[in-house]
């Protein structure tokens, strides 16, 4: 049997000096087995109000101490500490979205400099996989989000990303937007498999989402042979139509055609059939204005954080058949 001796270490990367001469730093974590094997990175809180991933990474490292059979796990648990401390999605002082700043620039804006630090540190290890942990709408199920296919030149990394997504136990959703400056996209463009895990509500640590996130990561590590599988595999319960790692497309249509107050008629995790009503829109007096119906069969991923709706606003997010 392989030795399970694991070396755990903690360190920092300097971001900048403050006006009070304090240092702002990025915390880093590493767990290295005595046995060689795959290299996996876990990243979280690139958006400062998406906090659940920080705790999930902490829990992975607690659990991995005597269980990492081979390889190494590295982590940036708090990529945007400035945004985190002010509960802001963006880097507060520069108002930049850090996840629209990759691969970064060592002489660029603050966001691009931080992105460069993160990206260059990850790429220096030539990882087997990067799992980037995010949060979605307040009422949403956890799911694995796969970037839009970057092209045939990156086929190997993209196919591996899909393979890892299917191991998570989550719904597997392919993003339809082409976002070229995210962490995951730039990793794929450098032939590194990269997968985003959307883990429910932002702003607070939801322990149910921690459990599902930890389970999804453990499933992937076991698939890589880095850990033994859990005695009871953790997976998010999905309707039978949408189980077994089926690939779905991301959709936010139909959008609202009216202004008013949303009354939801379906919940995250439900399976809808084409034509099924999933929301009503009423006015301030409760008068019915519109019934919103599914335009195709769909899995409900989550619904809007706002009770107020206006023409053109999304009401729900869906996973739909790829076409």
C-alpha cells in the first residue's frame, strides 16, 4: 500500500502595500504526497461576495491530511481578499472584476496584476486540473459549468474538462457565452483542463453547499487516483431525465415581457416540460399580469435574486438540451 505521508504548507503572495504601510497578500495552501501523481489546483473567491469556496477548500485540506495517496493539491482559497472584506464582487478600489482580468499583466491595472500573480503561479506547476469555485444566485442548485468550446487546438484539455465535470455528481452545464478573460478560459487556452463549480448562494457560507462542494471535489480526486473514493458517493439529487453526467446548455430564456412582482411556480432542481408554467407576474395590487412558460424542456438551475422584474430581465436559469 502506498504511504499516505502528506506535507501541508501555508504561504502568501504579496499583492500590494497599503497607504498605512500594511501588506495585502494572497494566501496559498499546498498538500504534497510523498508519492508522485497528478497536480490539482483549487481556487475560490475570485468574486469577493462568493465565499462558500473558501470553506470548501479548508475542508478539503482537513480531510486530505492522511488521505492523499499521490500527487499534490494547491489552492488559492481567497483570490480577492479586498472584495471579500467589503462583501463586493469586484476589487473595491479599482472596481475591476478579477475574473475578467486573466491572464493578467504584471504592469497593468491592479486587477490584471493580481490575475498575473495567480495565473503565473498556477501555470508554473503545469497542473492536471484546476477547479474554480464560485457561487450563483441565492436560490440555485450546485452545478458544474464548462466553458464554451475554445476550438480544436485545445481539444485535449477540453475533453478532459468534460470528463472531470461528469465525475462531480452535479448537473453538467456548458456555458453559451464566450468569456475570453476568465481564469478557466485562459487555462484551457494554455492546454490545462479547468472546470467551474457553481455552489449555490453567495455572501454567506451555506453548510449544505459546503457538503456538496466537498463531495464533488472528492469524487474528482478519487477519479484521478489521488484519494480513495468515499464509502458513500456524494452527488446532488437530480430528476432522472438529467442525471448520469448528461451535458446541457445554459439558458436564461424566456425573459420577462412585463414589469411587476414574480411569483415562482417551480423551484431549482425541478424538471420542466415545454409549455409548463414556471412563474406568474402580478402588479402591486396582486392583479395577474402574465404567466411565463418554458419554451423547451429544461432543468431549473436557479431563479432570480430579485422579486421585482422588468421587460427583458431573466427570471430563471435553465439547463437545456444542446442543439
